[in-house]
C-alpha cells in the first residue's frame, strides 16, 4: 500500500489525539503526491516505506503539517501558483554531490514539472525526508538503489544503469580504494591502472601484507620475502615509505630473527597504513578522473554481478552481490546525510520564505514551523502500524471527523 492510500493507526495516545491524527491522515490522502518516478514503481516504493525506520505516532503530525503547507500554498482557489524550486536551486543544496549523482537524485523530484526544470518543494521535502531515513537493513537499501537507478521501471539494471550506479559509488566521498581492493575483479582493474603508472609495487606490497596477516604464527621464512622485496633500501620493488619507518621495520624483523623470538604481528602495520594512504590519495584519485578506467571497472563489476549472464541485473542478483561488496551502498549512505541537510535548508529558507510572502501572519507561520520541525524530528524515531482499508463505514466516519479539523 502506498503513502496516498494508507490508513494509519496510532499505537498509543488519547482518543482525541488519535482522532486529530487520523483526520489529518484522511485529508492527506487527497493532497500529498509523491514523485512520478516513484509512482511508476509503486510496489517498490511501498516496500521501501514498509521496511524503513519511518514512523512513530508523530509521523502523522508531520504528514498533517505537510497538508497545512499545501493549503497555504494553494490559496483560496486551490491553484498552486508559487513555491516551485528550480533545478538550479536544488543543485545549490547538493553542492557536495557530483553532477552525475545529482542528475539521478533530481530524477526523483522532477514529476510533471520536469520539462520546466522545476519541482514542488513539498515533493522535495517528502522525498528527501525518506532518503534521509536510514533503512532497517541492506536489502531495503538495495530496493531504494533500484528506485533511483532504474528510471524506466523495468525492475532490472542494464549495463548503462549499473554503470551510473557504480560511477556514483566511486565518486562518493565515503568510497576509498579499499572498495576496489576487496573485490577480485575490481582489484585487477586497479592493479592494471597502477602498473600503467609504474606504482604497482604499492599494490603488491599491500596485498602481500594482507596475506601475511592471515598467518597465525609468522616465521622468518614467510616474513623475509616481504622485507627483502619491498622494505630494504634498494630492494627490487622498494615502496615509498620514510627511511626511518623502513629501518624500524627491518630492525624489528632482524632482532626477532637473530634472537629466535616471535615475529611481531604488527610488524608491517605502520608501513602498510602509509602505503594505503598513498594508493588512496594518489593512484585512486587519478583513477577516478580516467573515464576509460572507470568504464573498465564497470564492465568487470557488471559481469560479476550479472550472475546468470542475462545482460541485466535483477534485484536478487544485486542484493546477493552487495552482501560481498557492502561499500557499493556508499552513494546511498552519503545521500542520507546530504538529504537530511537538504530538508533543513528548504524548511528554513526557500519554501518558508516564499510562504511568508503569501501569509505574513508571524504567529501563524511560527506555529507552522514548530509543527513541521517536530514532525520531521520525530518521523525518524520509530515504527507506526499501518492497516489496509477496513470498509466504507470506518472511512466515512474518518471523513466526517476530517470536516471537524481546524486548519
């Protein structure tokens, strides 16, 4: 069931409070409209709502406040003649998001005003509030990813759509080179990139240490090759660490070797950490600027994710792939944070400033702001029970109560 036809019942609270809340929900049925991009995939969106941490009895207060906002915006004749945000205004809010990721996010808002590059701020706030609400589990996050990157509503991701998702993930500030190094197919692409830069020794050292760390009791025999190949001065593939760090590592190894003591488990910790920083800040940064390398990566990951080789990735295939590649959700997690900020920016500036022009009554506007702020704060706090329609009799009773609500 979708947000426009859902009936909600508050788990606790006084009868009068519940009637007011239910009345607000009944009114919302005819006034809150979600974006067309989501409406075309109603079942996916319904599952998202059902499995997200959106709720508590205050959720209805938030929804009722949204209705009050629309009532103010529509005016006496019910015509929406103000308060549409342009694409440029929305872009200013997403200043920290790369252009490609922004375009996919914008697609969630565009609705019937897409050709004019405008969006209803109420739709914007509603969508951003949902995006800012962390999902209960990774499976639900996967559903939301499909909603964003499956614009044709096919229920699958083709190579182009999956490529857009991967590019958004790679460009996310939360994504580091470790995302590539943990995946065999991606690691091969990254290693080829480093080889083209003549820095492949960094990747080889990083991987050699990872394998060495799996050994429960390291010995001189399995430690010496790393020291001799990557750490010693003038070694065959000497990595770029300070002379002091290299000397300390060699000294610790030789001390354990000569005394017959145990090889320290943290022998390579400092040097591996230093090399990781170099790979992440230098090699990976250049990798992200190379379109050909990104396309190679997307091809490799698409082939891996498309388990049945059909040429399209289904939701179950993507969910299974994400289990082994959790960083693939970084785009969404970054969007969660950006969305929360976006909601506050719109609430405190663009929309309310425009409404103030229509309704200059300071007391009324402050009351609306307070209700809206309280609703937004509490909508993320818990769960609310949802029920299917329970017959015309109950619905008629709610409609009667609706008429008694003072807006």
